[in-house]
C-alpha cells in the first residue's frame, strides 16, 4: 500500500490532471479495502475502562485509537467484516470503533453518523497572507528566534547535495521522531523529487543545519520534505524546522509562486507541527491519497467525550474539514 501511494504522490501534487491520478489510485486500492479483520482491545483513560475495536489489516486505526485512549492491550480477534456499510462495522458495546475504509464509501458512512478521519491532511496557503502580517504571540516568538539565530537559506547546486540532505537530515529526523513507524521515502520517490525540485539548506554560522525542498506545480509550490541535521532534538528546539518553513515561504514568494502546499501532518490538532502550520496561516485540506478511518465514538459516555476534548481531531464534512472534540457539533478546522 505504501509503495502504491508513493507511485501516485508526485502526480497527485503536481500534475495538471491530479484528479485523474487520484481517481486511479482510489480504483486500485478498492479491492484491498472491502473487508478487514476485527481486533479487540482494552484500555484505561479518564478513570474508566475502555473497549476498543479496530477493523483494519493495517495499524493506522490502532494508532489513531491509541492517540485518544492511550496504551491499548489486545483482547482477541473477531471475524472479517465487510466495510461497505455501517452495519458491517458496528461493534456492540465498544466505546470506540475505528475502521479503515475506502474513500468512495465515506459519504455513505458519514450519512450514518460515523466520523470520517483522514490519517493525514495537507496544509495549503496563499503566499500573500502567510505568514500573517500581524502574527500572534507564539508566532512572533518563533520569528524572533529565527531572526536572532541568523538562519539563512542556501540553494543547493550539486546532485550530491541531495544525498547529503536525505542521508544526514531527512532520514535521521524521521527515525528520531517516529522510530520504527517512521515513513522513509523510497529511493525512486526521492530521486523523482530531486529531479523536479529545488533543494534549500538552512545555514547557521556557516554550517548546514537543516534543509527543505520545493517542487513547482504551476503557481503552487509543494514542500514535501524537511530535515534537521542528524535529527538533533537540540536543533529542533532551536527552531531549525521553523526556520526551514518560514524561509522557504519567503523564497517561494520571491520567485512568484502564489500558493504553497507545506506538506502533511496527522489529523490531531495537538500535533506540534500542525499547530505551527496553523499559526503560519495555512489551512488543512483533505489529502486524496490519505487512508480514511471511520470512527464511532460513544459520546453518551463522559470519559469518551473528555478524551476527544483533550485530543480534538480533524474530520471530513460535506464542506471540507471540521474539528471533532467530543460533542455532536463539528467545529471549524482553522
């Protein structure tokens, strides 16, 4: 599934026929997302015991459930279920059900009052308005830190610079941040991005401490990868990733791009990277390649409402993305 998604990633972002590529991807994954096994789990959060059911042959729904509940313990497996109807994925007595579904089935399940949560979302903004002219207090602090550190951008000139970026920045940071669950872009995808994109190093006191790359798509530039030297947590705290994003936005604006796609984040609003992209003025959009998780949360139970209030999540609506925070009313995504 990951290899298939990677094959469609560049066309989905930069092709003038992106919608056709997205439709082709959805058609190819349909046979893989019609049935899945049921896995039962137990957990404890908010002073209550939880019963959780995940219906998927992959771990995405389990990771999502664990983000809300905390550590989950296996409690047995059930039979495979059909994923094309709400009745097929109902699990009686569960506090939380999370099922990975096909995007073509999402409208039917949403109409049956299931929450449709994308595993990743894209962040897009108008370069004339990001960062905002009047930044908030937190963003002002970030911008001050970037200015005081005297970070600057250096445009890479040699093919070997891409190898340096991938091996010493992108891959180490992914492994430090996500461990064994890190998504490591394949060599073919990295090669395609390096052939089409521009690599920008973040430099401080003459040393390359981070990097970001930009891939043009008409009047939009897509910034798919950022990295920090050796994945060093100290450099992260010193604002290298923030500097990469802010300086790349300036670079893109100076080169006449009108819009920016600043890459993906998880759907959880408390995700630190999502918070930073939001305060830059970017907005979340559905990622057509993202796996979708249909969630049934029993909000009649106080501990379920409290858990989602603490971990609000972006959900699909008929008009884009909204925020679910444990109440029936879906809030705005911004």
